[in-house]
């Protein structure tokens, strides 16, 4: 077996955060996490009323999963339409690259959400923020553009706010557009998908998976995501993704993953809650729950379409003599191999 110095684990929640005005953010781009060349991620927390200010990302689309608390987002489209949505734990949003948006915590408790970006070179610190935009332009231009006096422009922020503390939005404050009648309210909106409300794929004794792709959430063309829950000892079987890199955030529990890089090279990592894992496109891997509680993992893929080739399905799909010859099996050993896809294997 060959070794490599490349690590596929990053302890995101141990990183020194950026914080002010009721907001905290920890990010991991390829600069922090060299293995993560295709996907970057951010763990963000907002206190009630605190806002991640109006901003946009020039080089990445944004996909998010709410872990706790509640939050409101706004987004502007190039055609001039604006959308306002409210999110609870288990909900997902998606914002296309370059679309201006904001995020504000609602309710009475801290909101924690994970952001996934489809570009490993993305950096949350290098974002186009509205206060920075306005503060960087000539005052007379800003005055003309916004209809203000030069004195009023001088009172605006002198630099990027990034986070802004405000009051908790109420029913009236999010009524930015005509609201539909109660009977017309849809569970899934253009930018919101309620992943936790989805019926999960359940494997008896092993765990479950909830998956959202561009098929279920059409606007999410560049990112798919899932929640994977593994019972103690359970194994998400050996597999690979032919069309996407995989980015993992361990929400709870403990896990182990080995990444196979061909030519006898494999890297094995141990994970705890708050850690991030990464698997390059096409690299074989597994995830095993090594703890005594449920291991819950948020997984993002930098492709709106989910594709996976699982070892059990591949081998069981071949004529038995092919597998026997390939592995040099003794008589009867092939009968011990899986006869169908297992996906999650409970501990024996």
C-alpha cells in the first residue's frame, strides 16, 4: 500500500472564526483544505436578527442546509424579480452564481447552517458585499445613484459590514411580495426545498438517506445534496461517484472513511462532529459509523445530478464466472458475495 501526505479531513469547527454583530463564520476553501479542489464549504451561525448582508458570489453557486434555528433569505434575479423565503431545520436553499442575496436569522435562537459552494477556490472572505461596493465608489456617484446628499452618503458605512445586527423580522417584514392564499402555499418554492420533509430511503438496521438533486429541486443545477444517517457499526458501502466530487460535514456521531486513489494508494481518516471530509471525483471510498450513536452526515456534490456506482451492484451485475475469475475464488465463495445492491450494510 502506498501513502500520501494529502489529507481528506479538515476540522472546520476548530478553525478560528470571523465574527461581529451577531454573526460567526468558519470557511474551508482549497487554501485551507488542499484536497478540496472542487468544493468549498462554510459553517455560519447568526443570532436572532443578525444578517449576512446583501452580497453576491462571482465564482460559485451557493447551496445550504439549515441545521438549527430559523432564517430568512432574499434574492434578486437578473430579470428584476425578487424572492423572499423562510427556512427551518432540514430545509435547503440554492442561489445561482452571481445572484445578489441576504441571509437573516429569525426566531428566538441562534441559527446554524452549512453553505456548500461548487468551486474549491471560493472564499467567503472574498465576496462582493453591498456596503463594500457603495463605500468603494466616488461619493458623488453614490449620491447621484441613490438620490442622497453628500452628507447622507458620508454617514453610510465606510467599509464592508459583512454582518449587520437588526431586529428579528416578523410577518409584516417578510411580506415583500404579495403572499398567496393559505391554500395556494407550496411546500417547495423556487429557491427552497424541504429536505427533511422528504420520505427517506430506509435500510433496516443500517440507516437512511434523504437525497435532493436537480430533479426534485430544478433550480439547483450544479449541486446535489443528501443527509446520510448510519446506525452504530453500519457501513455506507464501497462506491464512487463518476460525475462529482463529494464534500461531507459530520453533523453528529463518529465515522471513518478511506479514500482509494488507485495504484495501491489509500488514505483513511477518522471524523467527529464538526469535521469535514472530501472525496475527489471517481475515487473509491466508504463511510462507516465507528461510534455508539447515530452518525449523521451532510453530503454535497458539485453536480446537480446524483450518480453512484456501488461495489455490490457492480459485482452482482456481472456473470458469476467473471467475478470468480477476477478474484480467483474457490468453489462456493461467490455465493457469499452480495446478490444485489446493498447501499448500507448493517454490522454483522
